[in-house]
């Protein structure tokens, strides 16, 4: 029934904005989950994906408009980190999406990563809707749980409405300074020229129905061509992860087309392109986050758009952010795919200091490794890296880092982000004098390394 008549795929919506504006919390509010509170330091350090079936969107928007026509099968939402180190993941997310939600904290207005996100969206000509979040923090706000925003606003005292209008006007001015016209969505008569602002609360749910309905209506009204389902597979690798019982898996976003169990695929690898066969096609349950460990649904085939975990042999060195290609039966050869897969590999590898002098950087996923490398490269941090690895720290990694003992003693260091250190590796490190710093928040590694450098200087 849904999406059949025009055969549309689900739109992909990326959620972007400055750190702590409430991006993950907004998704939690829609999903009925609690992902945000499970994050280390309450900050998002990975890109995620959640599928919202149209049935759920209808349920959530029926008070606002009971007879809304939903032509798309659902909505695939990509969560991104707001922390400044994660430009790579914001860029990856915004590169995948049909539309974006730019989240702004009503108490803070536009912040540095709001502007960075805006520029990414402008660069790609991506439509977006502004979620003006945390309206419940206006002094004296009266909770109207999950209510459409106009209705909630009517319940507020004059003082609350005045404060809201003052802050809204200020933020509209800030957008104007960035060269953009914005207006609260219920007053916006020229959507497409003027960007819409939807006031929301991720805590009490006001404005969420409006945000969801606007997203779906706007995409199916203006992007029918782009959303038309096609057999041509378009698929991007988000993350590379070890999952118990499945070995190394890749999290992908299938933008268009269909994937089957048993499909032969080509993925970009650290050394060479990886040619393998899909062993299992897994998704989290609808309304659950792909990046959070949970139970997975097995599928024989999956149609776009969807966030999918693929299990297959030989994915250990796959590179996040690259394309996944499907070799069609009867295709002449895989060579063309291999060539294509290798083209954008150098961008990641180029980040490693070639001088051979530097610390070793470890991270749990390639996406987070990229972010760690990006962070270590920033001028105020400026720590050179000579080796990289993904996954737990083993003895062989300590040996590798130990090479630096002779060259530059302080670089005989492993910075381990969000990974475990094998006890034997720890023992060997103590024996050799290799320092291993671990943290589940990127910038804590800098603090530790800095403290160590200072202690050496003394
Ligand atoms: P990063 O992913 O780290 O960039 O942050 P984020 O944008 O995902 O924000 P997150 O969901 O982590 O929320 C940050 C903090 O703001 C948390 O303490 C939330 O509980 C709080 N918060 C988020 N949305 C709201 C809201 O609508 N109202 C109030 N009062 N607090 C909120
Ligand atoms: Mg977040
Ligand atoms: Na946060």
C-alpha cells in the first residue's frame, strides 16, 4: 500500500548541529529509546542510523493531521556528532541525505558547528529544516507532552511567548547574517526560499509531530524524482565494526536499490579492494539505532533506503566512508569495481604522518579513528601519528609502538580511543616502557598525553 503507487524509497534525513543541542535526544524522543544517556560523556562519537516506518510517523502525527498522505515507506534518519573533531562524520552524513534537520538550541542560538553544518548543507544544496530545540527551557514553560507546537504555544503564558518571540527573532537575524531567510514553519508561506523553523522539545515532545510531518510532506512534495526507487545500487559504508558472533561487519546506508544475501560485493580496503559475498543482511528493529548493540533482524533482501549491518568474510580492513559496489551476475568482471573502490582510499591513508615519528593511534571503528586522527592534527593538539589500528590493543601493537623508544622516546605511546587493552599487552608495555593511554572521550587522550609530556620535561 504505502509507497507503492509511485514506488518511492524512504527519504534519508541527516540530523546535524552544534554539540549538545539535542540531536540524539530528539531521536530518542521519537524512538522512545534512551541512546543518549548511554553515550560516554553524553556526546555522540559515531554516526548512526534509525528507520522510522510510516505507520509510526502516522501515529506520531495524527493529532496534527489525521488524514496526512504518506507516500513514502518510511524515513531513514542519520544521527551525527556535533563535537568539533567529527567534521568527517558530519560531512559523511550530509553527503548521504536528501534532507537535513539542523538543530539549534533556543537558549544558545547559532554556534560554531551550527555554522559549519550550514556550510556543508549549502555546499551540497541540501534542503533542511531547523529544529529550534529545548523550548521547554523557556522560563515558566508549561509541558504539553508530544503536542503539536501551535497548540502547545497557546497554552503558554504571555511571558513565555514573549521570551520565545524575542529569542526566535534573534535567531532569525543570526541566520540572515549567514545569508539565509528563515521563518517559523507555521508562518512560512514560501518554503523553498525561506527555511522553516520548528520549535521542539526533545524532553517533553512538543513540536515533534510538526517536525516529522513537515519532513515527510516536504520530501514527497519536492523530491519525487530523487526518491523514485531504482534498481541501481547506491550504498555507502558508514562504519567497520567487530560484532560478537558475526566477526567484522560493516554498517552501511543503502541509499537506493536492493541488496540480497549472497550478493557479491566490492568494498574499499586498507591494502586492496575487498571482493566478498554477503553472508548475512542484518538490521536493528524499526525505531532502533543501528550503532547501538542489540538484537538484529535477518533479511533475505532489503530495499532502500535502510541502515544495514553486513556480515561477510574479509571485511577487517574495509574503509568507512567509501562506496559499496554489487557485482551483478553476468557482469564482465569485477575489475572496474575494484578500480572504483580504490579511488578514494588515499584520503584516509594520507592523514598518517609519513615522517615515521609519532604515536600510535587506536580506535574502535574506522570512523572514530578518522576523527581521532583529525583531532590529533588540529593545531592546538598537534600530535604526530606514525601508526594506526582498529580494535583492541594487543602485544604486537605494543611491540610496534616500542620501535619509537630508540627514536623519540615520548612517542613510544599508544593513544587508545574507546578500545580495550589486552592484559598481556599492558604487561609488555610496562616492561618495555611504552605508554598506553585509554579514554572513551577523544579529548581526554590529549589531556593525558599532555600531562605525560609535561612530566617528561620536568
Ligand atoms: P552531540 O551528539 O554530542 O553533539 O549532542 P546532541 O546534539 O546529540 O545532544 P544530546 O542529545 O546529547 O543532548 C545534550 C543535552 O541536552 C542532554 O543533557 C539532554 O538531556 C539535553 N537536552 C536535549 N534536548 C533537550 C530539550 O529539548 N530540552 C531540555 N531541557 N534538554 C534537552
Ligand atoms: Mg548526539
Ligand atoms: Na551530547
